[in-house]
């Protein structure tokens, strides 16, 4: 009786010798190619070269070795079809009952810095590997497909329990292996398509969107308890990035809403980190329902926390907090009595983490990659499709902004305007924020998010600021269509207005500011966030 055959051809050799040895000991014949065959032979395992099985030599520096009917007929033949098996016999071929393949490291090579040449990258596009994987996955009823070393030990165990017989691997198990195989080739094709699009077309946005992810983690529920949800880390050759790389300390699992709030907090914190200077190094952001309810930069971390919280302490109940630097013991002591959901920071002093962990449901996250954010493609799903845009920090050229009023704006006001614009860029539109200098930094004193009326956003920010609005700066994500927003700002004591300009009624707003003795800065950049 012909022994079962396994075709082993892997780029990453981890675990392959143990797999080959186990199969050989169970009476399987090993087919292999190139470096994999060499590794198996060096372990004193009997190996048949694929070229011997096909009767055709490898050629073109290994570009063609498994692309042959002797390989794919053996994989794809349907064992329960008499005509298939007769045809296989007439051709003089034998079945291939297990395929173990992993792919050329295209993703890792594409991620190299400096970038490799197009020619070198194209050599890393695997052809035979995906073809064998897809063939075996398609015929998973008759052929087991392995695409990761994580799968080897369980399959070995199942085969040993069945005295080496293929039937030891159940059809249900084969289906899951096949699914993982198709997911792997889909992710690989996605990586190739995305990278070549960048290199060949260099578009601002891609002509097509291809997304691949790692295995999703189920969440307790979605935005509401009746909605199932999961978190899917993006596939990345450099390992987990962003929130997928965060390490959680204590507390229950993160929720769908926690992830949304952490994303908003992280983006503002990175913006504050980019804008920070030596005199005001510490940044703090307080997020509730994806909107900031407070943000501050300060000479001390405790000061940044207190000033961010003071912006809207009522809304900060059950909030998410981000710090731009390692959380200090004194900050943890200042926070200790506040009810919050999560904190994310580059790290925690040991004593700080112990203090924060005293409340069992708090979740503290460490994210080492707290570097200032860059432009990224942001994708949102709609009914029937997706929209995508390049999104990054405000790209306002502060050296080119214009003060359009009789009252001038000095460098300190420009620095405050820059801080306000960084925070504002993550507040849902229509949005207004009020910011002010503190004794040791800058802070929001009132935020009016997500309104259909801009003047109403001014009123909400004013109510939240109270007396702290007096002498503050008002920053708007878009122009004022009427002077009523400026008049309302004057009533609460605003002294400076920052807006992009661009309205047909800009002069009315300028005239209103002049009447009230206010300075008005035009940035030239709208900051809508829907």
C-alpha cells in the first residue's frame, strides 16, 4: 500500500524538522524543495525532492518548482471519485495528503527602511506557495493544509492518535485549517496589492481598499448590550501597532466604546506630544463618548491632569484619560478618587500603578509607541460602500496665519491657538472650544461639540466654561456664517477668536471683533470631524 505523502516547503523553518520527523516516524513519505529539503536531510530524515516526483528540474533560480501537474493533481484529486483516481493512475502520479507551506516574507521586506528596490521586492512575491495552499485548502476534504507552525503540534497529536492515518484529522478540523489558509493568502494578496499601489501609482488615496487583520478578539458587547462586537488588530509585518500593541494592567476586558474613546484620546495625546515644548512637557486628555471634555499641557503632570479635569468635571465621570508621559505617583494620588474607565500612557511608575489598581475595574494601558501621529488612511463603512481620506494632525502653517483685526496677536497667542487647534481637530463638528493660559501652561476651559448650529456650540462651550471664559480664546473648526457667534463670544468675555475664514460674510465677523476689541486669527484650514 502506498504510504501517505506530505509536501513540506516553507520559508520560515521553525518547527519543520519536528513535523517532518513525526510524519516520517508514522510512515509518511516526505516531499520537499530547496532549503526545506536541505534542513530535513541535515536532520537525517528521508526526503524525496519535488523535482524527482515531477520529473522536471527546478528552474529560474527556484521560481518554478512546484508548479507542475504531478504536484497539483496529487493535491486536488478527489479520492471519492473513481474517474479522478483512474486519471491520476494513468498520469503516473500519486496523492499528496498533507501540504505544509508558508510564504516568502513579502510583508517584512516591504516594511524595510530604507525601502528595497522594486526588483528586490517583486522577487519576494510568492507564486507557487499560495497556489499550493489554495489547492490544498480547496480540497481540504482529502488534503490537510498547514500554513503556520502554531498548527503543527495539534495535527501531529491527532495523527499519532490515529496511528498515522489521515482520518485522525477530522473534517471539522480540516475546514478550520482550510479557512485559515484562505485567510492567509487573502492577507498576502492584500499586502502585495497595497504595497504595489503605493509604489506604482503613488496616489493620495488608493484606487481600491484591501484590508487584512489578525484574529479578532470578542468584546463583551458593542455600543449597546444587544450588539455583538470584536476588536481586529491590523496585520502588520512590524508587529502590533497602536492600540493593538497596548498592554493592559488589571480590570475587566476592554469594551467596544472603550476602544473608540481610547482611539480619540491617543490621537489627541500624540498631537499634544508633537506640540509640547521644554517648558510645558506634560499633556493630558480627558475623553467622554469620543469627544474631549478637557485637555491641558503643563509644566507638571499633576497640573496637566487638574487643568484638563477642570474643563468639564461633570462630563469626566466615567471617562478615558491619556497622558503623554509615564504616569507619576503624585498624579496617581491626584486621580485616585476619580471614577474613570481607562488610562493610556507610555508607562507607569510602580507606585503609581499600585495606587491606580486599587479600584478593581480600572484598566490601565501601557503603549510604548507614543510617537507623534502621522498622516494615515482613515476608512469608514457606509451603507453600500466605504469612504476613505488621509487624516493627520492639523497642517496649519502658523507662520502664515493672519491676524485680520485691529487688535494684534502675539507669539503667546499663536502658541495657545496651536494648542487649541490640536484639541479641536478631534472634537465632533460643529465644534467650538475655549482655551486659556494657566499659571503654568494651556488648557481647555469649555468645549461645545457636535452641534448643528455653530452659535449653539459657542453657548454650550460658554456654559461649561462659566467664569473661566473671561479672557479666553475661542477656536472654531470652520468659519462663522454670521456675526452672532462673535457677539455671543464677546458676551462671555472671549478676547481672541481663531477660525479658518472663508465665509462670504468674513468681513461681518471681522467688524464684530473690532467693535468688541477682540483679536481674530485666520488659519486658512477647516477642521471638520464628522
